[in-house]
C-alpha cells in the first residue's frame, strides 16, 4: 500500500511517498520514508505524529492513501516583527 509522510520546517517541507505492506504502522512509514535522514532534528520521542491532522501513536496502523504527519512546536520570533501597528 502507498502512504505519504509529511514534515515541515521553516523554508523546508517534504512529502515523501512510501510503499508499505498491509498492517504497517505510522513508525514504519516514517522510518521507511527516509524523512529521518532528511531532517535529523526530528525526535519521535518528543514530537507528536498524526494522520490527516488527527493525533495518533507511532504504533497506529496506516491505511492505503494515508498522510502521516510529524508535528513540531510552533514558534514565533517576535524580534522579526517589522509590522508596526502603532501608526
């Protein structure tokens, strides 16, 4: 079965497709996609994962056509805020 694995960092996104056997898990999809090598900062012990925007566990089985997503904390750097709303 084919599934996608998606991850995004500022200025760098990836959506990789992978062929998996029936009964494969989210973790197997992530590992076999090669995304961990492409983004070595991914830490599956601390980052949440999901399928189509719904959180799940790494041992959750995937289904044909699923999009596995690896989430990272959203951060805002207020020092770069050049939008002057005080005018």
